[in-house]
C-alpha cells in the first residue's frame, strides 16, 4: 500500500508540473500577442486613421503636428497617419516660417526707432521640440536656433561643426543659468 501512495503522489506532482508548464505557456503566448499589437485593424467610419502606439497599448487615430508662437497662437498644424514625428520637423519648420512671414507682413507699421516685427523682422528666434524630433538631420538643418530634447538624457550638446548658430538638445537649464 505504501508504494501505491508514493506512485499516486509522484503522479500528482507530475500532473501539477504539467499544469504549471501549460499555464506558463499560455501566459507567454498572451504576452507575445500583446507585444505584437492587435494586428491589422480597419475602421469603416475613418479609413485614413491608423493605429498609433500610446503608453499602455494602441489607439486608432492621427498624429497631430503643431507649431505655436510664444504667445500660444497655433501658426502651423498638420494631422498625419505617421506615428513617427522625426520626419515632420522640416515641413513644419517651413510652414512656421511662412506663417511668421505672413504675420510680419500684416503687422502695423513700427514706431520710429523700432524695427518692424520685432528683433529680426518677425522671423523665428528659437524653436523648441520634444524628443520625437531628435535626429542628426533635424539638429543640423539650416534655420533658426532650436532646442530638441534628447531621448537618452536631458543634456545640452555642443553645436555641430560648421553650423553658424548653435543647436542644443536637452530639457535641462542652459549652461550658466
């Protein structure tokens, strides 16, 4: 009878181990399905929208690109189905330049001793962008000074060689402040 009990206990342990292995396999498969996302999803009401990754999953929608002036006025905007921001820096810079030129052209005449449109005739002084726009191309692109946050660390970087105006990255304070 003693051997019978040991055989049953061993069989129960083997069965429990198999059940744990099967449960672990199911959990691993579920994690893999969640990592890959929901797969192709189409919407009948808005076929141009796309799945956009967000913290904790995905949403069906668009990626908004906006440029604002220092006083909060939206001067350039675009809705895209591209989840990556990096390629939109240059087109949005061009739109912001066009808007700044239009605003400067329609400002009232300046008083004597004052330059029309501010310090440089209404141009763009400094552009701020989040880490999604950080690339070598966007940092070295001709144009106004820019501050683009680095995805790796909040550090200020030296301007690239050959650039006349500094391009800085980071969300920290500028050196000396």
